[in-house]
C-alpha cells in the first residue's frame, strides 16, 4: 500500500508556526518511444515532492537572468561597509573592508559556503537574507530585491534594520512630559526619551525589544505588575497577529516561547489583535512601591515614517478606583 503525505503544505513548529517546505518538481515519467538525450525531459504534469521539515535541504537551483547583476550588487553592498560599521564591531579589528571571509564569520558558515550564496550557486534562506540585511544595513528596497532574487517571500513590514531616527521625531519624544520611545516593526526599541530611560532603564539597553523584554523574565517583565492578567495577554495577541505574515516576528515567537510560562499562555490563548495600545496597565515604578502605578500605553504612527511607532506611557488611574462625581 502506498502511503500518501498529509494534505498540507507545511508542518508546524512547537509554537504552531509553519516551518515546512513544499517543493514543486517536474514529474518522473517512464520513457515512451525514442530514448531521451541527457538533460532532456518529456512534457508532463507538474507533481509535488515532500521535503522533510527536520531535514536540511540543499537545492542546486538555476537562478534567473538577473543573477550576475544581483551578485555584483551584493559585492558593492559589502564594499559600502567597513568592519567597524558592523553591529557589535570590535574596535581592535580596525576599519578594514567587509570581505567574503568576514561575512562568513559573521554568519557562522564557511567562506566557501558564503561565496556560493553570494554568487547564486546556493539558495539563500530567509534567515540568511535577514542576517545579511542586518549586517550590511540594507535599505528596504535592497532587502526586497534580495528576497525576490532568492525566491523567498518578503516580510510585509520591511524597514531599515537600524534606521536613522529623524531629528523631528527624536525632538518630539524628548519634549513629551512622560516616558516615550520609538519602536520598529519588529518591536525593537530604536530611541527613548530621558523619562523612559529613568522610569524603565531596560528600554535604553542596546538591542532592547518590547516583546522580548516584557515577556521573558528580566528587568522589563519585573516592572509589569499583574503580568499574567494585564500584560501577557495583549502582548501575545498582538504578537500572534503580526507573526501570521511576518517571518521576523515568528522568530520572536519562538524566542519568547522558550520560557515555559509564556509557552503555556501562547498555547492556551488564541486572541488576535492588530495592536495592544490604548490600554491601562499597572507598573512597578520607583516612588510608587509597594503599590503599582497605573499607566496608559498609547501608540502613534508618524505618517512620514510609517515603519516606526511612538509609544508613550501616560499617567492613569486604576480602573478599580471610583470615578469622582461631578459637583455641578
């Protein structure tokens, strides 16, 4: 009896995210009539071959006619950067060029492997594209071209990995009378004002991420009073919505679900929310202990920088406090 694969295009990771790969391949048909010359194939119906999710798949693919141009562009993108420009660069390494060998070290692969990626002789995974984009600080249009060249689906919220914060936005949040920060599409914190850095020091840490720092154990989560009731549900609902269409956020899901408590909440809940702003939540802040302070979390999107969000924490009253009656 012939076993048929399940009727689905993907398999799922422990967090419920799609991680499978369905590869379309030409059919293998028995030769009829004259034998075929090497490299020839008979026309036939396209069939599907299942590639195991847990197995590394190395495919030699024939790239498009734009391969040479894209390979050249990758070299030029490397040439725009120096070793000193790379994230977490060691000053001791100087300001030399970003060679293929340097890229290989940064990606944790062999130089031969990276050379084959850059020349198009080996397909790039979405993770590799995201890391190359981060290392070379590629513009969203450059990232999109790289995804298309590799035949990978592009995340819908492409934005500069380390965007320059417009001076008007930085000045705006600095003038606000309450904590404020700039947040990227992956919830990474790009800039904070002085009040945010003082009230929530973890926000000023390089590499801080709202989802990671508020969901995983640490200083950020420690500030979230009644975390399981007021913080985790709206954060996970927002993360679940974004992760449906964003590979970068699926990686965030995998990371936060390494914590058993977060993982249990993730599997127990099914809420979807486009955002978790406009809500009032309790926080542990200096000067308020042992009782938490109630903060209204608001989100704003600048029209001239739609990939960024301005997040503010404004003073609020507890929803359990009685509303004072008007004296009129």
